[in-house]
């Protein structure tokens, strides 16, 4: 298993646990703050944003984990889809953390130390700051993982790999560029197949003037054809008599 696959499992598992915790804490704060003395329900924006973001995290993150493990080629397991979904979730977590930070300066400017331990205000204050810390942690984890995955996908795509429509476990981020890959179907040229049928300089493909077929001299095989198409002659050995040629 590659490094990015292990990082994916660890980060998504942690974000799933954090999402469940944030969803439960937000629901508890909402149940405590919604009733009011006037009878009108009070619903803050950080409560709605926390419930929506926690619900999306608990729905999509385990789905991506399960599909990535048991089924290859699924829509949610594609790298392009995963980056879009996780990008949306970590943006929502960042927005939730920013809203909680703004409300903490209004509700609890002096922290939780001013409240009596065990009181309702002290419980709400602790849960409020816990929500803020968990939201920042979820945002940071998802942003780091999404950034690493995006960089690896862009590098792999620049090498010519089909990376956007495959899952993280199927992607080969460390593969060499395709232009430098060796094609096993290409056979190297050897001396034995120089005079083959596919050789343009073989005797069967050379036509002499008058339509006659080229014939090698006796004792010379088809391997004696050079790249220029000129047959090589046998080199005489020292001590041998040169053939006598008729004088013109």
C-alpha cells in the first residue's frame, strides 16, 4: 500500500470521528439554547452550519472509505470527485470555525473561568470552545491531505497518466513518464533478421535494371547487405591468388 493510500485512510478516519463528535456537540448546544424565556426559538448560524457540515462528513467520508476499499472505479472513489467533495467539506469546516471564533468573542470574551464549574453556562462554554478546536482540526487535516493529493495528481497527469478517473489505490503516482517507458513488443534489430522480408534492402526487394531480380554472389548470404543496399564482397585473404580478369 502506498503512502498516499495510508494517509488517506488515517485522515478520513480521523475526520469521520471528529465529524461525529462535532455533530453530537452541536446538537447538544442546539437543544440547550433553542428554548427561550419568550417562547421563540433561538437558532444561531454556527449551529446550523455545524449540523450541516457534520452531517455531510458522516455521510460522504465513510462512503468514500468503503467504496475505495471494496469497489474500484466507483464514482465517489475517483480522484477528481474526491478532491471536489473533500474541498467542499474542508471549506465548510473552515467557515464553521471562523463563525465560532467570532461568536466566542461575543459570548465568552473572558473564557470559561468566570462561570461556576458544573453550571449550564460553564458546560455550554466548554462545548463551544471544543467545537471551535475540532472544526479547526478537521479543516487542517482535510486541507493537508487534499493539497498533497492534488499535487501528486497534477504531477502524474503531466507525465501522461490517466489519474483523474481512477481511485487513489489504483493511481501510480511514482510511475516513470510514458515517453521513457520501454515497449516490450518492439524487438531489437539483430544481424540474423537483416535480410528478412521486412528489410527494404533484402534481395527480394531490390530490382535490377530490366526487371531482373538481384542475386547475391556465390558464398555471400543476405546478411552481407549493408544499410546502403550494396552487397559486400568477400575480402581476399593474404596469400590467395586474385582472380584474373579479362583485359579490355
